[in-house]
C-alpha cells in the first residue's frame, strides 16, 4: 500500500508536541518563572538552605505523585496513597519499635506492605471489576482504620532505632560535598523518579501501563493478560508508596497513625500540573516531579513573602485549574 | 479434504437475543470466503467465536480436522487465527510499531524493551505490505484509512493461517481498496484462508471465491461467488426481492428555500461554499474523502467555528455559534460516527430517542414522564422497524443499522426542518439501506429539507434530487439528480483540482 510519508515525524520538536511533552515544557517554564519571580520578590528565597528546604518538602509528595502517576496513566486513579503511606509507616513502627528487629527489615516491611496493599487494590480493580475510584476509596478508609487499630491510635516513635531518621534527614551527598548538604530524602526522591521513569519508558510493564490507558479492550484482544499487568502496576505503585511511608516516618521520627488523609489529593494535583492525562494513556514521571516541585515552591515562596497559609491553598487550587486549562487550549488548537 | 477451519451447529445466546442458531461455516486454505448477511445476522458474532473472543454455547469447531475450543484471543492466535476488527482497536497514544507488536514486544533481560528491534520488525512488516510509514509515528495522528492499514499489519504480524477481516474497506477509498486487494491476493497465494465480511456487494465479485449467507442468526446457504448473480445473493440475505427502480423525483424547484449558505469558509478545509436546499428536497453531497463535506455540515450545525460566511434558515440570517443554536434554528445533524457522537450507547433505546426532546416529556414540576417516552419510543421502534427486544434494551447491544435508526428517531422527534445525514448507511447492510432510503424520501415528502453526505456514488445518485460535488474544500458544481447525471460527471467535478499555480501559491 504505497502511501506517502508526509505525515511521518519530521523533527524532534514536532514529535515532542505529539507526545504531550509540550505540557511538561510548559510546567517546567512555569517552575522557572516562579523561581525567578520569588527571587526578585524576596532576597531570602534564593538561599541554598531555602532551596534545600523546598526539595525536602517535595520529597514525600513527589514520591507519592510518582506512585499515583503509574495508576493514572493506566486510566485509573488511586485515592488510597495517603493513608497507605501512613499504614506502611505504622507497620515499620511495629517491626522496628515493637518487635525490635533490625533497620533493614523495617525498610523491607514498608515496601512489601505497600506492594501488598497495591496488590489488593489492583485485584479489586482488575479481577473484581470495581471502578478504581471506588476500590481505592475503600482501601483509603480500610488502611486509615487499620493504622489506628494497629497503633492503638498512638504515634509509634523510632527512638530505639538510631539510624532510622538518617533515611530522610541524613545527607550522603553532604558527606562528600559539604557545600551542598542535600538530604537523603531528596536523593531517594530522585532515585525513585529515575528508576520509575526507566520502568515506564523502557520495560514491558511501562508499555502496558500506557497501552491500558489508551485502549484496554484492544490490549486484551491482542492476547495480553491485562488483569495480571494491571495488578502488577498497582503493586509497583504501592511499593513506591511504601518508600514514601519510610520517608515521612523518618522525617517525623515517628509513625503518626492519624496522618495521611489529604496527601492523595496533593499527589494527584502534582500529577495533573505535570501534564499527565486523567483519562489515561499519556503522562510522565518528570512531569509529576515538576508538578510536585511547583507546589512546594509556591508554598515556600508565599510563606517567605508572609502570605497567609489560607491563601497559599487558594493559589494552589487556582494553579491546578490553570494548568489543566492550558493543556486543554493546546489540545483544542492541535485538534 | 480437511478444512482449515470448520464450524458446525454453532449456538450463541445473548440476553434477549438468540444470536446464532446452529450455524455452520468452513474455510479452505488459499480461498477468500465472504460472509454476508444483514446487520444483526450474526456474522461478527460467529467470527468472534472463531477468534476466541466469545465462548460458544453449543456446536463444534475444528482446525485442520482437530476439535478445538479457543477460549481467549491468545488461544485463537496460537491456532493461527487472526482477526481485524470492524471497530478500529488501536491505542492512539502509542506508536505504530508499539501497536503492531503489542503483547509480543522484543524484550531483553528484566522485562526491558528492545525498542530498536521493535521498530525494525515493524518496518519489515510494513515493507512486505509496501506501506511507507515510519514505525515511530503516533497512531492517533493518522487518518482512519492509515490506521486501518496499521491494524492489518498488526494482524499479519502473527503470521496467521486464517485471517478474518470484518469490513476492512469501510473507511478506505478506491485506490486504497485496490492496494488492500493486492495484499489479500498475495496472502491467498501463500495459502492463507481469508474470511471477508463486507456490505459492499461489488467487492464480493472482485475478491471472493465462495459466499456464505446468514440471516437472523441462521445459516442460509453457501454459493460460488463467480457463478452466482449478485441479485441472488441479495435475495438470500434479505429473504425477499428488493425494489431497484429509481423513483421519480418530485419537482421542488418552486418550493421555499429552507436553508441557504453563502460563502462559507474555514481555513483550508472549506473555501467559499455557497448552496441552498429547498423544502422537500434531498441534496446529495458527493466527493472524495477529505473533500470537506463533513466539515461543511459541522459548520452549519455549529460544531465548528467558521472563518466567514452566512447561514440563512427560511430566508432569515441566523447566527449559529453552537449545536444548540442550530437545533433551535431547526437544523439536525446525524454524525457519521454515531457510536461516539450520536448515541449514549450505555443507555436504553427509549432514553436515546427522548434524549434531545426531554423538555416535551417533562412535567411542570420537572418530573420526566416515562409513560409518554415509552409510547413515543415504541411508536418509532414500530415505524422505523428497529429490531430490539424492548425499548429498554441498551443501545450498545443493537446492530449498526438499528443504532442508526435510533439516531434517526431521535432527530425525527425533534421535528427539525433541515436534517443533515452524514454517511447515513455506513456499515449498514443492503436490506436496511433501502429502508433508510425510503425513510429519507418520506421525510422529504413531508416537506423537510434533507442533506445527504455519502461516499458511495450509487447512494448519492439513488437519493439526490440535486448533487453538490466538492473537491479540496471547494464546491466544484451542483448537478441535477436522476438519470441525466452519470458517475463520470460526478467524478470529473470531484477531482477538479485547482491549477498548479494556485496550489503553489497556497503552499
């Protein structure tokens, strides 16, 4: 079938737009503009210590955003990441403080607990055909309740495990380059982002992530075991939530069982600002990372400018709507 | 001899429908076996059973003489059975190569993808089809025709011994169909057995060796394609003779003008289009794919913005900025893509018919009058002969032709003066087609102005009182309908490109 190749991708730029990279560029540009704007507005903003504070504040939300990005690309949604994070932290508390087991077992427990929770959500969605919104809403409440039950509603402190707070607050980089004491929590965020981006773009699991979000029935009819892959994606997402659980527990040096609700919405907001489509099929880890950074920069910058916390929330909401509107405008023009 | 595939006494039931009643079918190596029947006859269902998508409720299936029960698409693929679906089923957010080899991506250790090998293998398949397409092209950016070819490449990548093609030419133009048939002949020569489903009768004579006809879920007959006249096949399909007479067109030249369009323009798609339609008239729109006919309809209906131009309804200029304005002005548009744009497929027949007229079924307190809706729905089901077990059946469970009738019922109820039909019989079989033609004529006789956009010339010629022809966004001429105009006349106008000088200027 001899058909001309005039529509074939011509330039890198054209392909970037076609694959939705445009929105990521837009988000990145917004981030730069915010950074410049706040630096001009306040001399205290562009200080190394403040930059590190912003990165540190991004770490938990960033890791959660990465986790939920995977699920959103499949066309799903995960409302349980906030309380799942707390649940993982509580289980770590049980392993380390109650049972007094070594640190590495606590780390494995957090990640395995997250993966297990993801496995449950994935099974509800893939096998029992419960819509992701409902399945993860249920998981959100179950895990919130379980955290309170297991901990007896009291925080679990990690005072007996001295190395634990180093996970988030120590600085491997600072030991090598004392000038830039970037905390381990930030390092972990970037490592998680790098590994997940690799999985998403270079492995079969990532390919099916996009394929499921694009046209699930078509993938199924191509002979792919879609249920199994979907469960695997939810499990991977859960494992990443487990890492977020470690980060927050380490930062607070305790597992706070009442914490968690609201984190899922912040994570989803970061994903959306980063240009991932809520209808599935399109999205990127880099975008979600930038989205989480934008949110942290906004909060921090407005605080440096002494804007009341209430107004910070209002601004974040407006940014979400603007980000999605910009994406809509772009799509309408290219349609 | 043993058959490549043999199916005997196949039974299948869906809620409220006995879809297949003891159907038989067989396929030899190296033949094209056409499967024909009206919409809802059970062709697609039978093929989905063969391809492992549906489980059969009864009957036997053999591949090379051995009994088989494919219970998944993968199992059927392993038996060498591939299927190209009627509805395009590609993933728009993935590249052509990622689509073609989905589920069989070349992998390296730890589940890592070998993207280079993926693109190379796909390029080889494309080359074997003489399809010049970059494997890295995003599928969503491609035309329907090109997507269809990617779908075919995907099916061929399994090296199937049996290939089912469900209406592969529905969206292709003549040149593309010729190329497709070349591919089919090549596969035949390689000993592949091909099941070919199509509603285009002319294609059957060109490509098929044998024809099996189904009607209402039952097996009717298998005949030789070369020696059986088309009329005989049609008669087997519909179970009765069809009237072939071109009706006398009424003289509508003195009727009042219902819709007038002056100098309508939108970018390069629509350039300075002017025409009028009178009450009681059927105006056909002919042209090649991409000539701008659908675009004109969408602008008139307010679905797209116009750069310039005027729209007059009943002699009064109206400012149509949205479909809502158009409906208020008495214009209805029946989209070519009824599944996505014309129907709420998960809702009942009754709800869909009432959809755009809910105000008339609402009491002063704002409560919907279900009884009145049911009465109206039942009357349209009866009048348009919509084949459905009840007015509460979900629309997605109906066949294509019956879905189209539901859309028509919806707009009839709206009582529009101007109705625009975009490909009203796409994917609809011969029997249902003549019913829809009769319907359109009846609507015109009632004094409505009808615009019919169709890519099938015989359809335009059969229906239209006048024929407007478009080429590259321009209206190249309006011809009288009836015997005075030949296909040749229309094609001349449809290919009347602007001179090379103007082309260069535009580019």
